[in-house]
């Protein structure tokens, strides 16, 4: 599931609103272990959306 989420987030990263929507949905659906990996991956790959990431990973 985590790899699928990464793929989706990469595809929607051009649109901040859509990216945030998909990220929130992913956070809700993933297991805790996957969520830790997702958070790390997001900060590594989407630092330009830093404010969105901070809002979602509260």
C-alpha cells in the first residue's frame, strides 16, 4: 500500500490542493509503520510543499 501511495503522491504533486487531499487520505488509511516511512519519504521528496507537510503530519 505504501508504494501505491507514493506513486499517487508523485503524480499529483503538481497541484498543492490535490496533493494535500491525497496525503491526508493516505495518512488516514496507512498503518503506523507505513506512516513513519511515508512521512520521511515526503519530507525528502517534497520539501517545497513543506507547509502542507507540516499541516498534514501534525
